[in-house]
């Protein structure tokens, strides 16, 4: 809801009247500093660079309409691709020397597992704006760390439900996931759901190639011999692109139904290399042709402005970035209203995050009492379109987050083991 005004500024539809309104108040800082970690190098940059492009557009538009409570925002980026040691050093530098007001970190689940306690020790407000690991708030309590989007649990369980509706009679499955936290943890969720709710399915292969692997010939050869009914991969970025291209070249899509929960971000890059009939997701209800918003003037305007400026359509990290910006603005506004101050203190902003509701480029998101965001999930099937040189998403279903997210205080895998056939009756909203 807050973001709608940002979109209009991007399009030039709003005047710059807000800047002068609050700038003269002496008790406000010169700017509100935001540190952002994203991949600017390496195979994951195909994912991280659009996120940075989106952040820059959103900050520009936000400042054009006056900033947050009359204070313009300034962005400071860290490249996650530089490695954990460098990232931690740069993170501390932004907190201690630059005095950033908030950090948006991070993309990688491995990074988030490391950064969350680090941010807590530094007492810096940290928005986990994209990483999926569900372990953060299930294993520890945090005062300064919040997630402004979903975790892996609803993302994977929505995929599980959608697969069962599309192909309820599958008997065998194989997984090809990146060998790090996200790849292992997302498969553990899916496998536990299988064992609990569809125990007749046989897992014929669990393959975990190294993160950034350039060649998947070994995995593809094994899968060709096994011919599983379903091949699942929660890989993302350059790894997913490479796997899909090599699998398609060797005809692997002809033998198995592919399920790629993160492939919305790869549609445009893969083009004709991604066949029809593949189940794909967007880690939330994220898609540049969102069925509920695609005809909304502000939503459509931002999509077109991003495409015109950057040459590609926005992908889900852009949507996740929009949620971080929307949460930040909503928290500052709420804190100012609660305290009656012109510009609230960091502690007051942190307190305002509890139970906060906000809206970026998708459906509204709410922060639970355990600091976890509740975010709807969209799944669909790839289809050819005369309007685009790449596959689009059809047969879309959007699931509400509450029924597919582990309740507060419960650990995901243990919770899934308590589910019964009633869970399989969960229905999302379908779109033709």
C-alpha cells in the first residue's frame, strides 16, 4: 500500500512536493542510510543484480516524493559474492563507520544463518529480505532481525500441494539441489512432507552438486537411467539455468515432470531452453504478470518502467526488495505515530515491526510475533506465448500463507510430521 506511491513516482506521475515539507525540521537526519547485501558477482549475480536495480529505482522514487518522513534514503551495497569473511567485514563497517540505520541482508540462506546472530550482537535492525532458511526463527529468538517475506516452509509446501494436484499419481521422484543450506533444508521439508502425506512415493536419487557447478552431466546421466516420474530442483540463479539448459539438450524433460519452485527468476534468461509443462514458482506471489495486479495501473507501470530501464522484466528478488522497502517505510511511519516524534529512534522503529502489515509488489505481508513474515505463494506451469520469446506461467494457483507455514514456536519438520490428509485438502485461488 505504501509502495503504490513509489511506483507513481517512478512513472513521473507524482510531483516532488514532499521533499521540502519535512526537510527543514532540524531534528531529522540528513539521510536514512540503508545497507544492502546482494550478489553483484558470480553465478548468483543473475539474481542479485536485478535486486540492486530494483532497490535503486525504489530509492529514487521514494526520494522523489520526499523520502521517509521527509528524510531521503541513501543506499550502500555489499557484494555477497565476495565471500563470508569479506561480507562480515563490510557489514560491520557499514554499521560502525557509516552508521547505517538498517541492513537488508541477505540472499543466501548460508549467509543469513551467519548474519542473523551477527546483526543481533551489533543491535542493528536487519531485514532478511530474501533468504529462505526456516531455521532462523525456529532455533533462536531475535530482537533486531526480521524477515520481510516467507521462509522455505510455505514455499516448499505450496509446491508440494501444487504437484499433487497436477500429478497425483506419481510414484518416483529425484532431487537435484545445490549443496548448501537452502538446497539441503528445502529438500528436507519436501521429503518429510512426502514421507508423511504420500509415503508410497519412492525417492530414487538425492543429488547435491556443488554450489556454482558448471557441469551437470553426471547427474543428468544418472537421471536418464532412473527415469523418475518427477525431478525436483530448488536450485536458483546461474546454477538452475545451467542445469536446465544441459538437461534440455539431452532430452531429460521428455522422461520426467520437472518441478522448479524458483524458476520464475529464470524464465526470461532461459527462453526456448525451458520447455512447456514445467511446474515453476516465484518464492511468494511474485510475477510480472501477477493475475491479481497485472491490470493495475501502478503495478503495470512499475513493471514497464523496470523493463525500459534495465532491459528485462522484474523477477522475484525485485519483489522481495519492494517488500523490504515497504516494511521500512511502514515501520517508520508507525513508530512516528506511536511516539509522536517527527523522526523516531532506531529502538522505536524496531518495536514498530512487531505485527506490522505492509505491501510491496505482491499481496500484503504481515510480520508474526516471531518476526517471520507471512507471504502468499504462487505456483504455475510453463506455457508458450505469442507475446514473449520465453515461457510464461499458466494454470496459476496462489496459496494463502497461514495454513502452510509452521505455527509460531514449532519446528517445521516436526510440525509436518503431525499433518494428516486434511492438509492435502488445502485449496489455493486458481487463475485461468
